[in-house]
């Protein structure tokens, strides 16, 4: 008698007695976020002068690999006293600059201060962007601490402040500098770095 071709058993026929029908496989889970990937947050940067390469590199290395938005504030400072400037220069051995501070006399002209602050802001943003950072910013009045407070309040997930200044003999000694005031008044982590160096204030 000719043989008949073998039939593949149906899934139901392959089940033993008492077994339930197979259920469809669950869909594969969504891939997890890439290692090291984090939610964006905001770092506020307060600087009294234009960033150079060292300053931009310092900021870039702080949170390398994280999604960080940088908000830069530059004060148009017209209230810097002649005596404080003179002492700063003398403490650093800058005799020529000390004499220049004496010759310049009193406060900086407001228009000049604003123009210098705008130029410093533009240069700082360019230096940070050259490091591949997301950076925006604005100038402030003489006292930048209220503007820093507002930025920390209004910027999305702002939680850290970096202050970049030249060494100031009077303010640093008596803890009246911007970084010390920010630590006392704002309640966020504050990193104070001296401009053009890796020295911490």
C-alpha cells in the first residue's frame, strides 16, 4: 500500500492532556537609555571677564558627557573701587597695572562698562561653544548676585554655580567676593575658579 506523506501536528495536537493553549509572546521591552545618558540640567556661570581657552576647558571638563546647558552672566561693573583694584594689582606684583588703576581714577563710565560686559559675554559664549557646549547668557548690573538668584529660580533644573574671577585681595580675604556671597545666600554648590588658571578660590 502506498505510504501517505506525514502530517505536521498542529500546536493544539502537540499539547499533552490538560495543557492550556499557548499565549502570544510578550512584546520586547524598549531599549534602555544609553549608558551615561542623563537628563539635561542647567549650570550657571558667573564671570567678570571674557573666557580664554583655559577657562572654557575648565568648565567643559566639570561635567563631561552630561547633557548640561550653560547660562553665562557677566556684570557691567561700574562700582569697582580704585583702592580695591590697587590692592589686587599690588598683591599680584603688578606694579604697572597698579599705577594704571590710580591714573584711571573713579568709577567706570556706565556705557563703557556695558560695552565691555557685552564683549566679554560674546567672547565667553564663543569659547564655550568651541568646546561643544550648549551656552547662552546675558549681562547684569553692578551686583550680579540678584541676577544669579533669578537664574537659579527661573532656569530649568538649575542646580550649580561656577564663579570665575581674578584674584581680589580685599574681597577674597574678607569673604565679600561673589562666590562667598553666593554660598551664603543661594544655597547651591558653588565652585570659584581664578581666571586663566585651574586654581580654586
